[in-house]
């Protein structure tokens, strides 16, 4: 029997969000004792928590999430262990090529998910070199994913690595967690966004089937 591994951070009040962005707000909109039913009002950004970036997030006129079929968000994945690395180089990518060739998603285990809800979460995580990103593009992946806040360093002004992927319709999943619970080799992966019209991004419920 296959096992399901949750790879998603919980969305809640006071949660970690990208610096200087909108934190989610929760309001008890209806109550059972008052209205006969319970319903919560939530206000949040499209890039809250574990989320996926659409090309139009950074590229004017590019595709939104609803421009892609549902199949774009599920398939086979492999985890690349890049803990204790300052950068994710092409040499690291080459070590996993036998799996990447058969994968739809490549997930990067930086170890930064252990720093979630810690101020150090936003600094020091390893990022891909431009060469490594270009090599990944050549595999025709559906998306790349990271257990850290961004595919680019927080200090990046041009978000070049984001654009390398998004310009080729390779989506980006950020703020994953529990990648340490995944096996070597290929496994089933799902990161399905909300169906929001013209969305530049969306929280996802990401999980693996192993």
C-alpha cells in the first residue's frame, strides 16, 4: 500500500511570509450559534505559504496558472539533496541526471524548512547557478520545487533564476517541507493550485505518494 507524505506548510495567522508582503488575515464571518453555520473569511496573497508561481508572476503577458491543464501539476519527481551547499551547481545536477531524465518535477532539499518560523529562514539558503538552471530547463520539466522561500536569493534584484524557468513555462514551487521524508529515486508528486482566474500564483497542497 502506498504512503502519502504531506509536503505543505499550514496556512495560519502569524505564519512566515516573504519579507514586506501581505500576511494572511482570518475573520470569523459566520458562527453556528448566531447564523446556524460556520464560515471563515480569509484574506491572503496568492504566494502565501507553500505555493506555485505562474509565468505571469514576473513576465508580462505570460501564461497564468489556469492556462495550464491539470496534468501540469502532477507526475513523477526526484529530490536532490543540496544541504550544506552554498550554491547548487551543474555538478550536483549531473549526479541525478538518470532520474531527472524520467522526472516531471525536481525538488531541492536545502534543509531550510527546519528554519520555518525563524528569522534565519530568509538568508543563506543555496540557490541554483544560471548554468544549473539552464541544464534543468533542457529536461522539459513541469516545475521545480524548493524547501526554502525562493529560487533566487532574497537580495536578488532581477530574479534571474525565476525568469530562466518561467520564460520556458517551467513553474516554481516554494516553501515545501518534509523533503527529508522522501525516498531516493522517483515517486509520485502532486502540487495542485486553486483554480483562480488569471492567477499569477496560488497556495498548493503539495504531497508525495511513495
